[in-house]
C-alpha cells in the first residue's frame, strides 16, 4: 500500500518570503499522480498543484511550484512571495493511475503553514 | 458551475440515531468517494464507488454504509452513530484515471459531525 509522509507538522514564513513544504511517498508503481491541497480555516479542500509521474518537468502554478524527484520519491511544494492568504493546512496526496481501490487519494498528515508580517 | 454539493455542513446528533449525509456531483464523474479527516491523521477513505451500483470499502469502513443508485448521488449512512465517528467528512468525485485524461478530484465543502 502507498504511504505519504509529511514530516513538518508546522511551518512559519514571513510575508513575501519563500517556504518549502516537504513530502515523501512510498510506492512500487511507476505511473501515478501527486497533488498538493490547501485547506484554509473555511475547511474547503483546494487543489494547489498537481504532477503526473510520467512528466519530468516540474509543475508550476503562479507562485506555487513543485520539486518532483521520482527516484527519491519526493514531492516538495515551494511557495514564493508568501501572502497572508497562504496561511492554511497543506496536504500532500498520492493517486495511482490504476482503477478501483487504486483510484483513492492517499493523504499525508498535513503541514500547518503560518504566515507572519 | 461544476461542483460537489454536500449537506449538511454541520450536524450534531446523539449516539444511535441514524443519519445520512448527502453528496451530489454535476460533472458526470464515474468515481465518488467519502473521506473522514481527523487531527494528526490526514484524510482517510471510508468507501468509494466506481459507478452506479458499484461500491467498495476503503480504509476505515466500519460503522458506515453507502449506496450509488444514481451516478450523481453518493450518500453516506451512519445507521448507529457512535462518538468515535465525530469527525469532518468530505465527499469527492473524479473521472476514471487514465493517461491523457483529467484526473483531479473535486471535493465537497465538508460536513462537521458531532456525535454525543
């Protein structure tokens, strides 16, 4: 079974600075998808960025980018020019490219990000 | 607007009183799933459905039931709720995964359930 590990329960960053959230995963599959979700106090699950394992190029979405290291099974999220609105819980998640049971999202335990002035 | 509609947002109930949390999606997604979120544990899958009348257990199915009579609806049923089912619940839907196909999940807005 796949597992996702987020080793940083809490992180803090100053406004306008850059922060990197870590995520590692364990799988024996070669084809899969990886996600970062943001959960603000409203508790809505918001997709921040996603990556297909067969693509070598790292995904970027505006101020958000990932460092995908397939061999190391690492998928970190970099937030540049941090804003107060970035304060939230961030979850890393894995999804197999298969179907059935494999279609589920496996989540890490989350990293709470604080943004300070 | 493409969305997953989940109701109610908040629910307080007593032990043993049957309840249903509804979930509906308007994106014609085949795959639907229920998760519960608990502090320090992330989100864990309760049940999922690959299509109408096709459901299966996830990681934490005990105490829950689901049904998929229509493609758009996937209700979560707690026949005899207990305090350990106090949690935040999410419904999510997705197309079937496949290379070149869209693969993202859409989540409902969550249901905060308290069982006393």
